[in-house]
């Protein structure tokens, strides 16, 4: 009896595991010989851990180098618990981005939804995404050139740089995040750095960010669980600010921030408005500060680029009164600055890849992407492709004097219907900060540091810099 029971149990376990393996390879069997070449790796986990292995963000990493050399620029794998097609091909990446909601759809892992919220513009699809994005574009287009907004950026940059005097050393990533957070919280919620609500939001937001990039295990005390709780607290704080605004409507001067405009938008629910605020904080805080850090790090490695950038900003400053603020016309004159920003984005690859899913069988060239498969267009592979960019691994801002910054070979902000609506704001903030940085300080790296892709990008040591005010002599 015991022997029979053991036999049944063994058969059951074998059947269970065979079922897992069969389910794992079923899509491949169904499309045998049609899908791109590649390997699926282990059942369930597949090759996810190898794909996510940290590497310098200005390189492809060993996983992509190995797979592209073995299978070509488009290959199949098993990633994030799904059969997947990975694209390091410029043409296919462009095709994927341009066919959003037609052939492909945004498909981030479910745990990301748990932290960002179900109404986040980063995860919603279809008409909901279109509504949120239209609001974002309206806000950005009505804000980006306003003197009030530009003046806030400049004042915040000057305040941060003034705090460096007498320090000798700064952790640049910390300073950049301080700058971008103060700018975005003022622009979105109308809060100044000194207000208690600002401090409260920042504390919760730091917890939120740590959990967003952590292992998605919801157990009390884990970074992921704390992030979900932090998002709830941020939502409560934002809702309280919204209610306060509504109570004060008509009794005080209207603010000129995103929230004021959001309150008048009838096409969004309350949850969508709160998620919109959180998305704005996320985009304006983390990605913009990383762009600034990339620019500073790469400029430190190219004295010629740094000198030309400095001359450009000296010329702009000569045309203005001593205390006069920068304006939109000044920003448009910063042509070499735009080249530096574009090259920092190309070399640094803040966004390595995005998550998509095939809505139907998609034929591209001589292979097929099966319906339901995950599709991962890898932007960094195109940015670092030597067949598309001469001396691709070299920071060379002058390449953009002849190369189109909006071409298909360059997608740091995505593309198609999901092109980042806040991209211009990130560039303006970076340009204005660089203006005052190069006119006020010289710097050099303190030790070796580089941006690492985890796949999120982070400087291992926070980019420590030795800083010297321009008016003083730098030690030899």
C-alpha cells in the first residue's frame, strides 16, 4: 500500500514537472522553426537572472554580447516568466515603438503595477494612456517656456551650487536629486523646499524609489512592501493638498503649477490625478538627475567638450545683465549643450529597454513573433552599435552637429505614442544647471565611479567630485 502510494506520488511529481517544462516550451513547439533563434534557459526563470546581471551602462553587458554574437541582433529567450523576443535591431525597435496598441502593447511585470499603482501612465494602455498622455503634453507645452518655471529652475540651481562653497567635495548624485526634486515638487504641487509637506513627500518618495527597484516580495518589512506603503502615504498627502486647494479656491491667488491645471481637468478620475502627480515626481526626480550625472561624468572625461561648453555659456552670460535670469531664447541658443545632453543620453543609456507584448502573431523580415510573447526592444544596443554610430563607445558630442537628434537610431526617451512627454523639461533643467555649474566650478572625480545598469542605472558611489570655485586656484 505504501509502495503504491509512493509510486503514485512519484508519477504525479514527474507529471507536474513535465507539465511545467511542456508549458514552458509549448509556444516554441507551436511555432517551431519560425521564431528567431535563441535559447530558453531554465524552466520558469529562463535566462532572466543573466539578462539582469549588472554591467556598465555604456556597454552592452555580457548577456547581450554573447547572445547577439551567437544568434544575431534579434533572438528568443525566456525572460520575466514569459517566452520573449529580444531586439537589438534598430529597424525592429522602431517598428515595435510605432505600432503601440496595434501590434504590441505595454506589458510591465505585475509587481511594478503594485508599486506604481493601476492608474500610472507607465503601465496603463489604450484609451486610458492616451487621456493621461494628452494631459501631460498639455501641461508640458504650457509650462516649459514660462518665465516663472524657468526662473524656479535657475533659482534652485543657484541655491544648490551656493551650498557647495567651502565643501571641497560633493556626492553629485545626491546634489542632483536635491535639485530635481525641489524643481519638480514646486512645479507639480507648488511646494517650496522648506515646507513640512515637502520633507514628508521626499522621505516617502525615497522609500518608494528603493522599493521600485527591489525584489518584488510583499512581506512586511521588505523594501517592496515598504514602497507600496510609501505610495499609499504619498497618495494621502497629495489628496490632502488637493482638498486644501479646493477649499481655498476663490479665496487666494491661483497657483501656476500642474496641480492647479489638473484640478480643472474633467477627463481624469481622482485616482488618475494622484497617479499623474506621482508619475511626474518619478520622471522629474530620478531620470533627470541621472541625466545630469551622466553629463557631468562624461564631461569630466573630455576637456575639449567641457571647454567648448563653457565658452558657449560665457557667451550667453555676456549678453545678459548681471542678475538677469535665463529665458527660453537663451535655452534655444545652447546648441552645443544640446549635443552634450544627447551624447550623455546615448552613452549613458538611462533606459536600457522597455517591456512590450505581441498582441497577435507579427511577421517581421524572415521570422515571426508569436502572439502573447514578451517583446523587449533594447535601446542601449542601438545607441552603442558601431555600424550606426562611429566610434560608438566614445563620448563625442560633435557627432550631433551632423546627426539628427530625433532619428530612429536615437531613442533615449522611447518613441511612438509612448515617447516621454517630459523629455524637454529634463533637457531644460539639465541645461540651466550646467550653465551655472561650468561658470562657477571646476571639478574632477574622486576615485573611479561609473553608471551601472541593474537594469535601472545607478552610480555605485554616487559620483563623488572634488569641486573648486572658478575664482579660486585649483590645487595641482
